[in-house]
C-alpha cells in the first residue's frame, strides 16, 4: 500500500500543527505529529482493534479538572478540559481520515481520577440518532473484510445529550454505545448509516 502523504493533510489534524507536544506510537516517542502518523501508516492495525492509537503528551499540563470553569456542557467541556490533560489518547480511523475518539484522565477536587472520552463527530455535529435506533455501521468494514458484524443491525443503547452540564463529578462520556447481540461496544457515530438507507 502506498502510504505517501495520504491523510496527513486532513482537516482533523489541524489541532496538532504548530504545537510543542510530543507524540507516542507503539511505545516510541516522536517530536512531530507527522512522524507519529507516518509510524501508524507503516504498521499493521493492532490485533483486535479497528483503529490506530496516537498518544499526545502535554508536559506542562497539571492533570486537574479546572473547578473555576464548572459547570460546563459536555460539548464545551472539551476545550476546557483538554489543556489540562497530561496524556491524550487519540483513536484514529484505519483510513487516516478522521479521529474516532479521544480519551484522557484528570483528577477532581478530591483527588479521584476521572476518565474522559469524546467522540469527535459529536463535538462538531448535532446528533440525529436516538437510543433504541437500529442501524448499520461501516466501522468494521473500514478495517477488516469479512467481519461477521459488518452487515448486522446494531442497536444504540447509550447516547448522551451534548448539552448536558458536567459538574466535575464522575467520568465524562460523550460517545455512543451499541449492542450487537449480547455484546456492548463503543461505535464512532461517524460510521453509522441512517436507518432509512438500510431498510
């Protein structure tokens, strides 16, 4: 596969340009995001995963939830919380054209570690989905042919309102959960196909 520069200039990577952070791929540190992305392109997808992972280290971050900014909506919390995260983990499409999720940890006012997870599509779009919707997804098809879940109907079981306020207590989850049979999984909303087009 000719990896070339394909995907390097996608709009979703703009948040990395010009920053003084370091990046990690497969345990190896890179000073430039371009080098980290290329390292993913030169490797196979991790076993059992449908995405690549790039870790961004922000060495000047304090790792603490900023109490003076609370409460804040789940969507707006992204720009409030991310500057404080010491280690941000990006889950990237195998086609290198989008960020699926971003995860990181911060400590609350009591010193408890809270987990944050953002679906990047939900940060930029108003959601047209509802809990209980049955749909299909391109998620598995983008990474591996022949996955048994590729053509199955999936049911949305958890989908928060991005306008919901966050008060700094508990984990923050701005992503979608679905069920396939008895299995519960996270699915990037950008890969869902509208029910009307699957009937």
